């Protein structure tokens, strides 16, 4: 099994090299790193090229934003499964790809996801062991912890009309409309740096608008009503606050992990 690790970049500074060097430390060696650069003017791309690694392919072409760059990068991918890591993100351990490769995954039509260590909150977040409609509505696994069989992205990439929520929209579409197979890898996949474009205060309103549009486009009205009522009854806002507070995140994630079994 071959993996394609994609990082899209634009003037990412030293974080890009940190991510590439981290991936290169994987014990499993059947992988490629595709760096899709949108025209950086800093030294980030030259630093990556200086590695002169046979595992790294740099594609420098104009693009129309993050999700367009991700779609374009997939066209260069030759791996069976694709994972997106942003500049600054890292694998949780050196044997992540080795553990995923041992799972004997299907050749097509699958989305594999694992757990995420949130650096900003110093806590490991367990993903739900089963993807349901309610999970899709509530909160999908971290994008940096999701492996897509390449055909899933080749058949239908990310909707570039979204600036923030295209990954969520794609996940919801894959569950409710495309009938993809979802497989839980019971292991931490990534160290997620967080606090990126989608999490900035000025983008909160756009984030909510795009979330609502993605939900309306992919989830039937009756199910949306049930999922929303469930969130309210289970105090989702309080739970979210606990998960994102450095003082309470570890305890909250520990309790959540036990509930998942």
C-alpha cells in the first residue's frame, strides 16, 4: 500500500519544512509527499527542495485557495490513500503509516480516520468508533487524521465554493449521499497545531454560515431536527468549551474516550 501525504502551502515559513521532515521519519517507506505551492515568495519551498529527497514532489502552480490547491494536488497523487497535513502539523508517531498499512484496507470507496492530539489544548481527542449521521452533524474527525482512498477524491473533490468548511461538506456528502465506507483506525494519527485560518475570530461567522449551508445541502430536514435537538439536550456548547480549555481538556477527553469504549 502506498500513501500520498499532501501539504498545500503559501509562504508557510519554517513550518513547512518541519512538516516535511516529520513525514520523512515514518518507518513505513512506501509513501510520497506532495507539496502544492501556490506561489510562495519566502524561502519555504527552497528549503524543502534543498532536502533533495526522492520522497518529495514539489508542485508550484497558481491556485484559487486552500481547497482548490488540495484538489489540484490530488491529481499528482499516486498513492492508494491520501492524507492532508497542513504546514506545522505532524504525525503523532513514527509508525503511523506502518500501523495503517497493517489494517488491510479496501482498495477503493473508503475513508479511514483516527484520533488527534490537539497541541493547543495539550490533549488527545478520541474519534468516535463509528460514523453515524449524528456524528456527521455534530463534529467530524479532524481532517489531518483522515485517510481517503484516492478514488474518493478523484471522483468528487472538495467544493471550492467553501472557504472554510469544504472538508466538512465533503465528509457529510460522503456519508449521506455517496455511501462511502468509514473505517476507524484506533490510534492517534496526527499532532494538530490548530488555530489556523478557520479558527480565527474574524472567520467565525463565515464558518457558521458555511456549516449551515453544508448541512442543508447534504442532510435531510427531519434528521437535522433530530440531530439538533440531541445536541441541545446533551449540552454540546458546554462540552465544546471543556474540550477547548487547557485546564479541562485532558479530563474531558479521558472521560469521552471511556464512553467510546
